[in-house]
């Protein structure tokens, strides 16, 4: 199996790639699909692997999301992918108009498949699906903190109800009782269209993965969901054969010349990580950024004046996100933060020579990698489940290159001590 995944944001791509690599498939992340051609080393001919194309389409207009996802899927198929995977958030982040359904339709068309089979369930991250209801740490989705997400408020926990308005294809459900009977029963329950499957455990995910592979010769499907099912596909691929040489990549050490944490996420997990961090910190307030451009200059000066840049420093968004959104709009507040964090990352790496960056938040990660001119990540060890370090080559405006270590994490992932402990796993 050569697994080709299309991810709707950067941190989701890293989540999937990190877990798949730990399960035994070498993984890399491309930040956007190349405009032309194929990637010669995407899937080495002598072994299986996983390539993830990370897009920034979770909240993009539907037409844009479909166009970019289609291009990414075509690129992966042309590069040798034998199984397409649609990676969306394990909390099913979307609106009534998309984008999960329209992207599922588009990927099925590229694969020549009758639809998709999958689940957002990722038990290791506290996401489970039962009777079609998505639970977050044991709480129904609509009662979790995701209820009040600023961009994709999730007010329904029933995944069939959530997905049905997003697609003209039928939406089906394979319930947990069927899953417990094994892969053959799951495969028999799949119909044309998009099938959501209950999963409470890793064994359930393995049954779904085996069903996807069982269907492939006669009824190929796009696999879809959170990182959990992709990890199960990797486990199934490597379990019954010698996996020598397929372990997660051991990255070459990156000499430590500076450590910086940039946090744009307003999630509960990231807020706890900010609160627990005991080092130097600076606050980015969108209201101040809107009024005073010199605010960025002051932060640049503060970074340049640090006596020991190897000690981690934190720059994070103001905790009063709601006030900024009321005055500026959610889109404007987010754009100001992303632009500022991308600029500060480029300054730290290319002007001050920083070597290690920890980025919290999907939109923030997209802005930072864009500002650094990064196009590919080589995935290494995980600092926490779904939170891998990666090696990247950053390019400045003059084309000068620097190899750096980056950790791009979903706002929802990691324990309170992550900003202090993650450096232990860094290359």
C-alpha cells in the first residue's frame, strides 16, 4: 500500500503523518500540491510509505476547497498512491455547506470510487464514534468546547445529520455492533456513497482498515476520517511482514541556536499550555496590531535582545479573542494574527538564526510555514500523540536556505506541559 492523503489543514497533516510513521510507514508532508509533474520519491519503489498533501481548505470557500483537493488527489495518484485518504478533523470541523462532503465527492471522482468509508474516531486523542454520534473525551461533540468554535461551531453530534446536507451522495452508517463482528461484516455494510463507521477502540479501527483493503479489488473506496483510521491502515500494512527499515524516521540532529513558540490557537488545550509555560512570553493582541504597526517592530526588537535564545520564548495571541472578533470581525482578527506570526517566524529564523520552532494552531501553522517558504516536512519522532517533530528547509526572499526543526500542532492536542517538554524529543 502507498497511502496518499489529502489533509484540510497543516496540523492535521502532521498528526496523520506522525502517527502513521510511528506505526511503521515512512511519512512526509507536502505543503500544497506541486503545480506540475509528480514527486519522484513520494513512494519509493522498494517499500510502501505515506505522503500527505497539506492544504488550507477547512474553512475555505467550497469551490476553492474542491479545486485544491482535486489537484492534490490527482498529484498523489499520478505519483503512485494506491489508496487515497481524506483527512479531516477528528472533531468533524465543518459547516452545513461543507467542506467535508464536497471534498469527499471530489476525491471519490479522482479515485474512480463509488464513495468513501471512514470515521473521525481517534481513540488515542479521545475521539470516538458510537451509533453515529461523535464523542470528544466522552462528551457529545455539541456539548464539548467545539460547540463555540469561532469558525466552525459544532452544534450537532450526529455525523450522518452533519454530513448529509454537504453532499448529494447517500450517507450511510455502519453501527458498532456490526464493527465488532469484524472486517467482513463492515465491508458488507458499505454501500455506494459515503459510509460513516462507529469505532470505540483501536481494534475497531483495524476492522475498518481491513474492510477498506478487502473492498479494494472489486469495490475501491476513498478512506476518510481522522488520523486514527490512517494509522490503522499503516498497522495492517506492516503487521504481517518484516517491517525492517519502515520505522519512523530518525532525523539528523539540528544544532540548537534558538527556540521559539508561536501560538495562535484559542483552544482550551493551547490555553492550558500557555498558562503552564514558565518562560519568557509576549502577547499579540489583534486590536493593537490593527492600530499600531510598530507593535511588530517592538516584538522583533525583544527577540533580538534576548540573552539566551536557546531558552524557549513564547509569543501567543491575546486570550480575549472574543473582544477582537467583535470589533474587527473574526476573519480580520485571524488575518492580523497570522500575518504577524508568519513575519516573526521568518525574522527569528532568517535574521536571528533560530533553529527550532513550535507552532500551535492549524491556521497559525499554515501562516508560519508559508512565511518561511517551507514546501516539505520530513516527519520524525512524536513529542505527544499526533504531535511530531519534523525537519524542514526554510527559504528566505533571496532564496537562501536553512534546515530547521519544526513542530506543528493542532490547537487541541498535547498536555499542559507540552511547551516545556516537547524539546526533549526534538532533533
